């Protein structure tokens, strides 16, 4: 029984690695995107304030 489980695990290893890599990348991009979005919104607001008399 262990051999069949191990062979299934080895067969699915590329899928598992891809899934873990995809989840890690998604989490990292989400964490990075929040401060970048905040800085962009702040810069946009500052630019619009200087246009007003």
C-alpha cells in the first residue's frame, strides 16, 4: 500500500510544486500590492491638490 501511495505522490509532485509556487506568488503579490496601491493613491491625491487655486 505504501508503494502505491508513494508512486502517486511522486507522479503528482510537479503539480504539487506548481500549486505551492502559485499560492506563494499570489500571497506575495497581494502583500506587495497594498502599499504600492496606497502610494499611488497618495501621489495622485497630492497631484490633484496642487492644481486647485
